[in-house]
C-alpha cells in the first residue's frame, strides 16, 4: 500500500508541474490559428455549438440519472485505483471507436460526435468520482467534476487558474453556491469550444476524418481521465493529512 502511495506522490508532483506550466510558443501560435479559423466560421454556427455545449453539460451533470453512480465504500485506495484504470480503459476504447465512426461519416456524423463524446466524457467523470468514494447527490461534487473538465479543456492561462481551485478544494468548496446558475458557464463553454475547435473541424474533412476522430478522442479522453484521477488523489492525500494531524 505504501509503495503504491509513494508512486502516486511522484506522479502527482509531475502532474502539478504540468498544470502550472506557462503557455508554450507552439501553444501561442496554435491559439492565433484557432482565432483565425473561428473568425471564418459563421456566428450562427458558433452560437449553436455554444448553446448546445452549455445545455447538454448542464443536463448531464445535474440530471437525476447521475445519482445512480453510488459511491464505492469500504475499499482500500489501491483497489479503487485498480478499478478506475479498468473502467477508464473501457471508456477510452469506446471514445476512440466513436470518434473513428463519426469521423468517417462526413459532416453530419462528424457534428454528431460533439454530443456523443461530451456525454461519454461526463459519464466517465461521474463514474471515476463514485469509484473514489464521492457522493454525486452533492451539488458541490458535481461542480468539482466541471472543474476537472475545465482543467482539461482550457488554455494554459485558464488552466493554471482552475488548477488553483482544484488544488485548494478543501478551502474553495465552502465558497461554492448550491445554485448551479452561479457557476461560470460562459467561461466553461468558451474554453471548451475553443480548445477542441481545430481538432473537431479537421474531423469533418473527408478522407482524414476517421483517423483524426480516433486519435483526438483517444488522446483527450485519456488526458481527461488522468486529470480526474490526479484531482481525486490530491483530495485523498489532503484528507490523510487532516486525519494524521487529528491523531497527533
């Protein structure tokens, strides 16, 4: 058990460094290219995608069906991690196949990938949360999931700000409103849309759509799962520190 925890501590240190990394030159160039592509897309298309992302995310993350993910109880941490890895592998395979299929199907199926992949990612996050013992009937736990999502699909500058919230969740959660409208949905959907625009537009290109869809979905679903696991690991170690200080 302690050997496993030592490995996790090393992985968490590496993860923290990545989350606090400054924007790279390549990232800055990519952002400029992204802005040019966005400017060429009709505003009504942007508005449609923006509204869809916001409404679908709110419906999924705050829908009653997500409370069916019961928290895993009375299980040692190492066993939780093993089950998380098993479940994540299934989600990644599903996301990869879905991206390839929709990418090969042209524009209509390519556009269908937005809601399908979004739903898959949210379900994966909810299942990971439950496996780490979190109760999804709590509004604050669902909002924590949104921050994990935002951490993954944001620019480097925004990512650092979101990471501060996740890293200091034990302090931040006391400030969270139970009113879901208080969450910054505008920034959430804008960062997500901007982050995936280029990749998903390439998925609509005939001839390469299937390959792009498979690679993008695999890479980003993996990244999302890793961020989720590390976010819950941080909370686990913090709770251990509290318990330890309480015994001393």
